[in-house]
C-alpha cells in the first residue's frame, strides 16, 4: 500500500470545497487556484461531476476517521462509490462481498444499494484495527445488523466461504493488487448466476500502462484486466476514470 496520499488527494476524490469551486467562490479573490477553470468550474472531469452532488456527511465522517488515525486515504473514489450503490440497487443484489474494507467507505456505498432492512454485506479485511473501524462506521451508517466483517487474509477467508457453500450476488475487489487474479477466480466460483464483479485501481496510477513498470502488483493487474476482458465466463467493461474500475457480470 502506498502512502502517496498527496497524489490521491489530487485525483478528484474527497473533494473538499467542491461546492465553493462550483459556485465560483475560488475566483472571488481573483485567484482561480489549481484545477479550477476561469468560469469557477473544476478543471478535471471527475472533480466537475463530483461537485454536482450534495455533501455526504456520512462518508465525510469515514474520511475524517481515516485522517484522524493516520490511515492511508485510499477509499474508493466518490464517483465509483456512487456507481457501486447504483449497481447494487439496479441488479437487486442481496448478498454482497467486499474484499478490502479499510474504514468502510465502499462498504457503506455497497450497503446503501440494498433494499431497506434487507440483504447483507460481508467484508474481508486483513487488519483487525481497520476491520474494527469499518464495522463502527458501517454501524454509524445504520448497517450494524447487516454488515459482517471477516478479519484475516482474504484468500483464507474466501477458501472458508467456499467450504461453507456461501454464494454472492455482488463482489467488490479492492485489497492487495497482487492477488486480484486469485480474487477474480474466487468471485466466479462464489457467484450466483448474473452476479456482478467490480474491481478498483485497474490503472494503478498510471503504472499499468507504463512498460517500464514490471513489479508483481503491476503484472498481476495486467493479468487481471486481460482476464476480465477475455474470460468467456464474463461479460465485462473497463472504466478509465479516476484510477480505473473494472466491471463484469458472471454469465
Ligand atoms: N474498499 C475500501 C478501500 C480498501 S483499501 C474502500 O473503498 O473504502 C485496501 C484494503 O485492503 C486495506 O484496508 C488493506 O488492509 C486490505 N488488505 C490488504 N491486503 C489484504 C489481504 N491479503 N486480505 C484482506 N485485506 C487486505
Ligand atoms: C491505492 C489506492 C487504492 O484505492 C487502493 O485500493 C490501494 C492503493 C493507492 O493509491 O496507493
Ligand atoms: Mg482501491
């Protein structure tokens, strides 16, 4: 996991002050500021669209809890969080599996797509302190009774879920990048027919496209991206906004 928080903050996520920018307030002092066009609109497409949405105090609280603890600020981008909510709702998914919980930002986005009082989110998280915070944040968002956290290495947890015969309608892959191909195989095995697989960070902040980058995470991500595109069991699409998101339906 990289500690490159500064870079992440400039990728159109978090987006503090978006409304001010959209309202042109950043221009009042005659200083457009970085990433803001003359008209007072954000210069980046992601920041522009993010600025159109109402503040989200519940998710903002998660982001604050991350900063307070000095954790890496690597929750899913806000636009993709909204897409997760939309996809869960649109596909009427009931059993959700998240691989990599951090502080519960994406977990809340996923759970928000469930019908009121129904369905369940299972989150796999390696670090006990992260898992505890994610559980607390999910509880604060009203999902205490429908969120299950499994602490430990995700591959072991997936093995256990398979042994137990668990099946899911929706997968969000967002943990260690080296294991994305493994997580995809498990997702396909644990999928109910028509299940959706979403995966974050398919561009690895440009490293995926840089031929000089040949480390294990980059190579695994290239394998994963190709598998999503070519696996005959999947119907897939790659979205290049933010840090890249892959989507597939398990046929
Ligand atoms: N999905 C979260 C962000 C996840 S960041 C959100 O958008 O809100 C990646 C997370 O994966 C971190 O919390 C990290 O601790 C966890 N992780 C890393 N390796 C893991 C592993 N082998 N098993 C389970 N979780 C892992
Ligand atoms: C980073 C971002 C992520 O969304 C993630 O899951 C892991 C790492 C990063 O920018 O380093
Ligand atoms: Mg991610």
